[in-house]
C-alpha cells in the first residue's frame, strides 16, 4: 500500500513536472525567519505575496515587461530562481518563464501541506512565487507565472 502511494505520488509529480524536476515543497526550509522578521525585512507587497501567497495585479509589477538580460532571484532570500533567457512574452501581465535555475524552486504537490499542486515556491525559504501551468512554449511546455513582488532582478 505504501509502495502504491509512493508510485502514485511519483507519477503525479512526473506529470506535473514534464521532464523538468523541481523538488517538492518541503515543510521546513534552510532559510528561516519568524513572521515578525519577515514583516520587518520585506516591503508590504512583497510580504503579502511571498509569505501570504498573495497575487499582485496583472500589469502592475516591476518585471512583467522587463526585457533586460540578467538573473531573477528570490526577494526574500536572494536565491537565484530564473534567467532572462527563459523569460517569454505571455500576455498575462506577470513575468513568465518556461524554465527555472536548477534547484531554485519547489512545487506544491500535496494539498495536505496547504499548498495547491501547481503552486511555485522558493526552495530555500518557501516563499510563494506564483503558479505553473502547462500552456508554456517549447522546450518545456510549461509557464511559470511569477509575481514581480517575489523577485529581485540583477542585470548582467
Ligand atoms: Zn527564497
């Protein structure tokens, strides 16, 4: 029974990740701050998105139309998440990427943890970044729809 469940989980995970293998969202993270510390560290909109799973309004963020070359990191812990080379114009009003930097993100796969299955998190601090959808461009076919507020861009 345990094996069956494991197999089911792995199958589900493979379907969601489509060849790319983001890790599953954990319950504990390497980078930990208390709620009060997060509030002190982050701007209100960053806190609302990263720590309260909020979503910024479309076409309002800093980076949805950013075409500069560089690296997008987590606004909470500075972990590198996305490269400008994988950013594409999705027309949604949110920064959209078809791939991520290795080990940068985690995907919620288990509703028991309170994460929806397509919710994208920083793998280092657990901060909410956005969601992943299966209507992205090649080669992955995935669209990582990310809030600008959760990102920090550094131009190359
Ligand atoms: Zn982070």
